[in-house]
């Protein structure tokens, strides 16, 4: 094993369970939230004790995945363009330059 530290910061080369099968507290590799240990039987998943705290922080963040910022950027890129999001002029109307071409009328009407 690598990147394991005892609570006092001393490097650990192995995890040793006590007579009750309990492991001593230790620090695992930075950023790893789940380790698997094999004590001679089936592998056992060890989950970091700060997982719930990290999840709470993630859920409380304003935009943890950057998806809101990306959506806003995509919308802004399409504003004021044909087939995009219209912006109204000073009279509250959509300017003709923002309208898509109309396939139903190719020539202006004749009098």
C-alpha cells in the first residue's frame, strides 16, 4: 500500500486490524473517497469519513459543475440572432434583423 498515513502523520505500509476486526484511524491518499482492502477474504470497501461533509459542500455550492455558467453563455451567444433568442427594441418589438426568413413570402406583395 502507498500514500497511507497514521493519524500522527507517520507513513504506513499496511493496515492491521485488531482482535475485533477494527482498523485504526488513518489518512488515505488525497482525493480518494473509497479504498478497497483485502484481509484474506473478500475485498472490503472503506469509505472516507468526510464523504458526507464533502457532499454537503458540493450541494451548497452555487454552480459546482459549471453547468449554469455554460448554459448562460450558450443563451447569450444566441441572443439577438435569427432562430435564437430575440431582444426587443425600444418599442418593445423584435427587430426584423432578428427574425428568421419567412418561406411563405419570397417577394414583396404587388399593388
